[in-house]
C-alpha cells in the first residue's frame, strides 16, 4: 500500500472521530446556547468536508486498482 493511501486512511479515521463526537453533541442540543455549541458545529463542518473529499479519493483509487487487476 502506498504511503499516500496510509496518510489518507489516517485522515479519514481522525475526521470520522471528530464527526462522531460533534454529531452526537449536535443531535442532543436544540439550539446554540453557548460558544461551545458553536465550536462543536464548526468542528462538525471542519471534519465533514475533508472526510468526504478524502473518502471519495480513496474509493476512486480502490476502484482504479480493481480495474487494473481485472484488465490482466
């Protein structure tokens, strides 16, 4: 496995942990009450977009490797 893919997997895992912790907190609150609530919403979106982009890149690389194997 390439080093680049290992780094991508670590990024996905870190972002997934951030998404999980912030989304459980966001699901329990009804509205923004304190500054900490706002930081949790910011953490959710800061984690969401890298998670989405890097996950798509990993999935694309996975399908490319499968098509290379199937060509032979």
